[in-house]
C-alpha cells in the first residue's frame, strides 16, 4: 500500500465516499466507513442530545425510535396537513434505552409542538398535541392525537424528525378585549392576565386614541377619560 499522502486529494465530497478506520466493536479490525454513516452518528449520538428525534417509517416491523401513521402501511410521502395523529415510540433515537413516554402527557398534552425534518428545517409543521394513549398492539408505542395548525410540505419515509415544544398550556401570550359602552368616563376593568399588559384604546370609529391608564394590580386597571367614552380597550 502506498503512502496515504501520495493519493490524490478529493475536493468533491459526497455522502457515499469511503475512508478507512478501525472498528472498536470488531476488535479494532480495519473497515470502511462512509461519510453518510459518520454524519448520521454525529447527528444522533455525538452532538445532538437536546431534542426528541424519531424516524418516520411506513414499513413493518416498527422499530424503537420510529413513528408511523394511523394506517398499517402509510404512504412514503404524507402531507403534514393530512395528519391527524401518529403512533410514536416511547424511545427516541438519541437515547434508545430511556423511556420518555411520560413526556407525552406533561408537558406535551395540550401544547403546541413543532415537527421538523432534521436535514431540512424548511419542511415543518405546527400541531396541537391533544392526547397520548398506549397503543393497543405494541405497548412500546403511543397513539398521539394531533390537530394541524400550519406547515410546509410533509413526511418522507426513512427521514429523521425533531419534535420540539412550542407553547405550554397557559403560557401563550394572553390577551383580553373589553367593550367601553359609553356609560362612564372611568372604567375599572378586571382583565385577569396576571401581568401589566399593553393597553390600546379605540373609539367607536376604530380610531386609536390615548387616555390615562392606571394599573391597580396584575389583574386590574383603570381607564380615565375626560368624558363618557364609547369604544373598546385591547389588553395584550
């Protein structure tokens, strides 16, 4: 074998290119490794430990770390908007030995989640995560009910996907709209937002106007006008 330095330099790398290394699982025997295989290892094991990662599959048997559609053999490509649920492994790809199914109830149930294709984040969907129940056939999987909200493109068989928490129940940016009926020049309003909100006042013609706003507490404020006022107050 010639010295490695004498071989030509490849400046056009592709995923199917090989290099040589030692396999620790085979008594350090010399083996070939593809760029694709090393990248997959780095993505799943060596660098990424913060998101839930699963492979979408449309073939049996369903393996740990995968998810599949409601049909036994769902299409290899599925529009995100057509999905009303899927069946999800209780193990995710980066840590196959750990049961994470309790996470499917809290905090995911009742929350909004983001589903993204790991190698192409422009392929994404936002869903309401409604519920999770143990699958009646395979107890290593959970049936997840979803409601589609927005997205682009769809699932592709054998691609990996991240599931991320977007909003937790009760943690959305709450708002409140109050009608000012013209009966008073001073309104004491209970908005119950548990914060000091931004207050925008509109008159009866929907023109934005200014007035005195006094925050009495995290749930109440007082609006003071120079005369009886008709319109609405938006709290955000």
